[in-house]
C-alpha cells in the first residue's frame, strides 16, 4: 500500500502597506511619540474645553487683576483684567491651533494641485503658474502676511486668507519639482502609451508617488504658520479682543512683564512648546517616510 503525502504550501505572510510601515517606524521614535502625545493633549483639551469645568475665559474681576500663579481658584493666576489664565490658555489653544493648521491644510490642497498640474503638463501652463508663484517669493513671508492682513483688516477669516496665500507658493514649488521628476519615468510613459488620458495618469500614477514629499513638507510649515498667526495677533491685525488667543494674550500682557513676568511668559511658553513639538514630529515623520533609511 502506497501512502500518499500532500504538502500544503505555506501561506506567505501579508506584506505591510506603505503607511503601516510609516506608522511602525514612527512608533519606534520616542521623541516623535512624546511630541505627538503633547499635541494630542493640547488638541483634546482645546476641543473639550467647555466640558472641563473651567472658569469663564471672558469673565474678569478688577479686584483679582494679575494674581500670581497658585492663587486659590486660579491655578495659573489671572491676566490684566482678572480673567483666569488657565481657562484662557486652554480656550486660546482653539484659535491658535486652528489658525496655525487650517492655512497649511488649504495650501496643501491648493498648492499641491497647482504644482502637480504645472509639473505634469509643462510648457506654457508651467510657465504661467510658476511665474505667478515667483511673484509671491519676492516678498518675505512675514512681511507678506502682515501686508495682506493689514489690507484685509483684523479677524480670524482674514488671518486664514492671508496665511493661506503666504503658504500656497512654497507648496506649489515643491509639488512642481517632484512632479517634474516623476513625469519622465518609464511607468508614466507606459500609462500614456496604453491610451490613458492626462487626468487618469495624474490620479492613478502621479499623485501616489508625489504625495509623500508634498505632505512631509506641508507638515514642516505648521509650526511656522502657528508662529505667524500668533505674530499677527500680537501686532493687532489678527484675532480681535477679547477672544483668547496666545499671540493676542502676549500683546495684552506685555505691560505686566515687570509686575508679574510669569504671567506674561505663559502664552509665549505655550507657543514655543507647541511649535517645538510640531517641528520634532515633522522631522520624525520625514524620517519615517524615507524608506531608504
């Protein structure tokens, strides 16, 4: 009697996707994880501020003006109008983070679209788009943001518009550069030879290969955008009082720097810590998305 043995082929392990690999490499970076935890804490506290049982950030008391940190009922003291500093810092994170992140998101989509179109189509389309972009590069970003905000006037919406205009040109230039490098590759020529139109080639073959460097560059702009937004509010052409916003709080508390310097430093500490975490997290994300490393 002949015994027949069957061999079951081994099932190959499932290959990890690109973004799964990026997340795994990012998890192995303790600095990035600490920065991500700090940013998550700031965002969650700002979003759920109404449910944290904080004092009214708009209610002042002239009797308790410039109370020192540790005062009963005011853990971080009070500002120049007797308003609770802890409450205003947490509520201020809403506007500061929103104005610091939203222009970069808008610039990522608008500038990325313009850059991909310019890089792929080339010719006169590339010339028109990139020459318009070069006009904005003639001005420093800080002066350009101040000029646009000054022309539009103070306000959250005008700050968003001015900062978005400032960050569209650099994102467009990066997107155009990486798309121009991808356009001449063999698989793009093969897609064109198969009869695919330009929109299909961009959607299927180009975007997936240029999205990572554009995204990484955009994340590196978030800290700069947040600092610029705080600077506009500090100059009085950003958020209007009495809204709590870290840059505006720096402006209103600068007269108290000789009376209670700790209070005047708190909004600056929040801006510094948040921008530092954004920079470090952006560096970690750049390293995690670099497959060659």
